[in-house]
């Protein structure tokens, strides 16, 4: 099993024991119209005041692999991106995750699975803080030892 396949299995996109071929080499991207990029209404970004303070998070719900460009553009700007792939076909969702994996590798970011087919891409300068319940902390409020 290849490393991409293992990563996809870990992320929950494919079954661990599938023997089917992962990539379809016969797909075609179509032609690029060359028009200027227009922001898709499925892409939501915080207001300008949040941008000035550096507190933006982008959410993208792509319908096909062609929508991956919005993810890349936001991430290149240093904006954390939540990818919701629930509306996509499984094959296109795998391709978008592969695209995101290359994106985070190239820009030294990280990817975290939030739930099934929902991922958080964070740039290198962003810290993800996992909240532990107060009762489980050794120095927490509810520690009565």
C-alpha cells in the first residue's frame, strides 16, 4: 500500500483493505477559459476588519475538483481553511485531499481531520489548540487530590 493510500485510509477517505486502483489516469481537466478568477459564492471568508487583525478562517465546500483552486488561494494568503468535502463524489474528494496534502507540504502547513470528509488546513504560523476537559487536567479546577 502506497504512502498516499495509507494517508487516505488514515484520514478515513478509503477502506484499509481496498485493492482497487487509487488514481484514474484517464481523467481530463478540461480547458481553462482564461477569464479572471471570480470568487465563488460557496467560499466564505471573514469581513475586512477581521482581515486587518489577521483573524480570518476560510470555509470551502467544493462541488468538484475544479473548486480546489479556492482552497489553494486562501491557504497561500495564510488563511486557515476548513474543507467540507461532503458534497463531493468520493473520487473527486480523494483528489482534493491529495491537492491539499501537496499544498500543506509545500507551504509547511498542517492538515487535521475534523470529521468525516471535513478537514482543517492550517498555515505554518498557526497553532491548533486542543481543549482538554477541565476534569482531566492535572492542575485543573476539579482536581481535588
